[in-house]
C-alpha cells in the first residue's frame, strides 16, 4: 500500500514571499489601536436625569444651578439644570462609588454606606 499523503496547502501570494517583521506586525498594531479606542479608558462622564434618560459627555464645569457638559469634542457646551440631574458618574471613578451614588438616588442609604466602606 502507498502511504497516504495530504495535499499541499495553497498559500496566498502574500504568504509565499518573505515579509519583514515590521510589515507582519502592522495588522496586530492596528488591532491593538482599535481595541484601545473602544476600551473604557476612553469612556465618558454620564449624567443620569430624573426623567430616566442619560447624557454622556465630559463635564467641563458646574455652578450652583447648572452643570456644563461637552457631549462631543468641539461641539457647543450644553448646560443641564441641577434640578434635572439624578446622579453624575465620572469617568474613572471606582465601581463602589457608582454603586453608592445609585443607592443614595434610590433611597437605599444603608447599602450606600456599605459601598462607601468598601472604597
């Protein structure tokens, strides 16, 4: 009996020639850049409204009556009256702090204190 032989794989033309290590790393580099752009490191501040909606953006200022929110880079800054805001979650704040704020907004003060103790 003849030994069984497998067909040779067909290589695409770009795989048949020698490719420099730098050129081979380009797709990987772009993949890393895309992952970083979609990661939470580029997250936004979020204003939760008493009506139940949410407004993502960057809080750029506030006073006793309004919070200034830049929703997209370079766009006009929107002023949100503080009496329409339930809670503000800032980019990079600990999850426990977010939980505490949400618990206070819902009236669960014991749970809010417990979440603050974990920080």
